[in-house]
C-alpha cells in the first residue's frame, strides 16, 4: 500500500508542520482531539509533531518533540486523559523559557501550534505568538538560528482547542471533557443515591468547578438533586434555613434521601465560601439527618471519553487543522468552539478576556453579569432546575382560571430520557398549579382510560431511570386505533393539553390528531411532541431524547468488540446498529468508535462498494505489523440493504479477506436503548419537559382569560401552530408546527429531508485512512 506519510511529497511547496500539545489539567477527549489533528493533518499533506508534556516539552525539546504518523494515534479515541502528557510549566511563563521553546520549534521546522488546554494554556500560546518576532530577533542575534530560518519561520500560527472539564470558557457552549466529567459525576451520584435511600441518609457531594458551576448545575439537573450551590448564583441570605426547608419538605413527601451538590467554588452572596462540611453540619444539627460528605475529586477527570466528547474533539480537531491552513499573519489567533451546534472559530484572546470577566463579575458581586457571561443555555437550565425541583414555590403558581389538566403519554420504542421528560413536565406543571395526568401504555391506555394524576413524589427518581415508566407501544391513532374513542376519552377525562413523548410514531400521532380536530372538538387543545427515539429521525429537532444514551451504549460495545478483535488479531467485526432509515447513529457512532466505514440508508449499499471496502481493508492489513494487527469495525445500519445483511457482509469479508483478515458479526439490538439514560439525555429531557408545559400555557392563556368566571370551553385552540414538535435547535428550544414540518419531512422514509449531521459523514472514512492507504488488490 501507498504509505500515508509520503503524501506530503506530492504536494507543491513544503508541507506545513504542525505541533500539537495538551496543557493544563487533563481532560477526557484530549486524545481524540490529538488523533483528529494528526490524522486529518496528514490527510491534508501536513506533517504533525506531538509535543509531549505540554509546554515543558516545548521548552525542553529533544525527544519531547516527535513526529506522529497515522498509527501513532491508533486506539486513542477510547483513552481518557492525554497520552502525550500534560504539565503545568513555570519556565514557559518566563521569556527565557519561551525563547528556548521558539528555538526548538524553528529547529524542528514547526510553523504552527495547536494547543488543547484551558484559558491559561491558551493565553500562554497567544503570548508566545505575540512575542514571536522579538524571540526570533533575539535567537538570530545570539546565533542560535540562521537568517534563513528567521525568514522562513517569520510567523507562528496558533490555534486553540478548549480542553477543560469545567466548561468554564466563554465563547463556546461546551468544552472538551466537560460532558465525560458529568458522566463520572452522575455515575457517582446515582450510586450514592441507592445507599442514601437505603439508610435514609443525606449526602453532600462536592464536584469540581472553581469559578464555574456548570458541572454542579448539570449534575443537579441530571440526578434530580435536592439543591445545588454554584459560584455564579449564590443562594439567598438565609440559605441555611432554605435548604433545611427544602430537605424537610421533600422528606415529608416521602423521599428517603437528600442529595445536595456543591461546586468547589460555591460562595454565598458576600463571597464567603460554602463548603460541603458546613452543609453537612447544618443538615445534621437542624434536621437530625444522618449526613455524609463525598468529595468526588479526581475520579471526575478519569475514564474513557463519552461519545459526545469523542465526537466534539474529533470535529474540533479537524476544524483546528483547517484553521491552521487558513491562517494569515494578520488574523488574531483563533479558538475552536461550539455554538448553536456548529463548530466556531473565534478570536482566542477575546474568549479568554470574557472568561476572566466571569471571575471578575463574581468578585464584584455582580452575579447577574456572571450568569449573562455564561452561554445562554446556562441561565435557562438554572431556571428549569429551580422550577422543577423545589415544591411550594408560590411565585410560580398560576391563577386558578389558567390552570390545565395535561395528559402525558409515551409512544413508540423506549428511549433514554422519556422518564426524565415526564418527571419535569409533571413537576413543573404541579408547581404552576396544573394537574399532570400520566396515561399508561400509550394511546391504548388513553382509549381504556388507564391514567392517573401524577403527584410530585410519583415521579421522584425518574430522571435517572431508563425505559418507560408509563409504558409505551407503537399504536398510532387513526392508523391502528380509533380516533373517535380517543377523542371521547379526552373529553371524558377533560384533558386540556397533551404531551406525547416518542419517536416518529409520536410525530405521526400529532399529525393525525391535528387532522382530526375538525371532527372532534376535544382534540382542539395544545398538542405537543417531545421527540424521543434513538434513531434521531423526528423532524423539528437536532436531537431526540435517547440518541446520546444510544451512542454511548454503541461506543461502549464497540470498545469491547475492538478489544476482542484486537486480541484475536486480524478480525473485522460487522456491527449492526439501529436507526431505521436514518444513518444518524451509524455516522456519529462511526466517528466516536473509529469505525473503518459505515453503511447507511442515505447512501445505500452495492457490490462495488463492498468490493472497494474489501480492498481498503486488505491494504490496511497488509500494512499492519502481523504481530500487532488491529481489530477493525464496520458499522451497518439495520435497514441499509435487504440483500447485504450483516451476515452476508461478514461472509463476503471472510471469503474475500483470504488469509489477511477474518470477520465476525455483532448485532447490538436493544442494548442501544441503554440502561440508565446519559446525562445529556437527562438534561435535554428536563429542558423539553418544561418547555412543553410552557407551550401549553402560552397557547391557552388568552382563551382561558376570556372565559374567566365562565365555563371553560372544550375547544381551547385550533390553529395548526398549536400542534407542535418541541425540539432542540442549536442551543435553543424550538416549536415547529405540523404544517411547517410536513414540508421538511420524508414521510416514506420516516425522517427529516435534511440532516445536519450528514456533513460529518465523510470524516468517518477519512479518519480511517480511506484514500490514503490505497488498495493493493
Ligand atoms: P485548567 O483549566 O486545567 O486550569 P489551564 O490551561 O488554564 O487549564 P494553567 O495552569 O493556567 O491551566 O496553564 C497551563 C500552562 O500554560 C501553565 O503551566 C503555563 O505553562 C502556561 N501558561 C499559562 N498562563 C500563561 C501565561 N500568561 N503566559 C505564558 N504561559 C502561560
């Protein structure tokens, strides 16, 4: 096979030499970021150098600066921390240290640096760049570099990737490592929950976050904690009494555990630190609760990166190389971030400045400004948490005449987050004075009248529960079920709003119910779908609930399969994933697990494609060291082809692989629905649950106000924009009507016509070396 490293010889001019380093605290996802920089960089004809031990390696040079090849980063997607090492390096903070670092870069011919780290590391990189010409002048004057070198390396390109578990950088919605850290926290808090319940104990859990409460807040939302303390929003003056009241009230309602999450940088309104031990003493002394403190510490940084971080780091690593290739001396150093679900490239120092402003605002007790400086989602999430956790907040209650009876049901296959959405919808509804009604077993249950009012404690603990507590099935009114009977029961139970949580079937239900409004007045109420399906094929949302859980389940399975395949040597696993006619899971899991290729319905599958894949695999195995030969994975969407089934593909690989490789299959099936929902799914569910109820309120406020002191009409709303999918659009929540969605839906294939994630598809093959290792068939 043609060697990848020789690609740059075919490029005109000398190839760019990019150094990549990780610095500051380690973050899970740094390895996938380095992998992407190395592989994508090589594919673009660049030479990539790994700089080991952060800036220390840059200062020390020698063996700390190593050329990376395609195989150097094999398997790194699944590895936590950073395999090229990181350090806090004092010498780099001095000009002398940076002078030595500049000398090492020039001597190694490196003209660009991709730095993955926190705000300190990125500031250091920018300082280095701004001094660059002065450093070169000095190196030239002291004969440490030649005039030619000074001319050739006259400017340094810097690109920042934000690796930080705190999610504390401004100008990006999320940083590499934060979501994995949240996984670790939620796993711990879930575990603590079971022992806390058993002994009826209280636990105060301290999590990381010196100036940033993102981890504490999100963990609070995702685990249904009773209270959270974060630096940006200190509690009210007599917070000691408040937490006791909250804990006491929750106990009164039947809760056997109390969990309070404290960010390590939590403070009160006079900036005095709030510490876990202090909270423990308050709960023990005032309420007599058997209270324990758990400081999660470094477990939070550890473990294999979550699917989210692997994908984030991969797409951002690719963007970093593109930014290097686009850079000019005039451009400010960019930072690769994420905004509205899009990769962004913004001036690095502006982001650092804004980040420092948060700490400054907190120091000046300007907490409103501190919240404002966080991403827009942060304040909204805080409100969601607040209004779905604490009961008896009278400020939330609506006047009697605006209160609704809201039915909630699940449709389709179970998906992670269905219960969390139900719980938040129910609790928020209760806090507003509405009556939430849980309908069991989907529309069948509605027809049979199997439903019950949901109390605050009925839904306790649902945030972290997988499956569907209400029960779910695929029956769709108007297709398998009698619409008349449904309308009758809606009137009988006086349902004034309906939240349908589910996948494409839920969307079909919405369409059918809306169409039937002309015939049945009881359907003229706000109707709302919260998308929940692993396939991510519901129109009107970027993400359905359950997708993140499914991706993590697939990625974990693929890690195990890869290990087995690696141990058996020379084995290709054909792994079948779900998704219906949507290739979403295959594309995203392909990126996160480092699949060799994927087969998705959007592309179809034929013999020539399989033949070319066999050739590619042969080329890879010919190139492998036989003693260390890799296991490889090919992901196949379940519906991609009736002929080329998972077994058939595997048999073809076996037959055609000859002595070079063998093949096996793995069909993941229902494993993909996950066990416990992932933190991302829980958080998205919480937000959508509350948004669904807010939608009901908005759409009925006017008519209910008009009928104050009169009988409430059966028909509350009829326009098409009152039958919506409430979805995630970028960082916001969107409400798309059935009308709007009809135009963008491919009904035959049960999915949206356009898919934002499809742009990522080529990266799967590219990062597996296709096009670089050419076939030797
Ligand atoms: P974390 O979020 O984990 O704290 P960080 O990147 O902010 O990560 P720092 O310890 O602040 O961590 O910085 C890491 C390294 O970056 C420092 O040890 C130092 O080598 C370099 N560095 C930080 N600030 C500067 C600076 N102002 N000038 C030069 N180098 C710096």
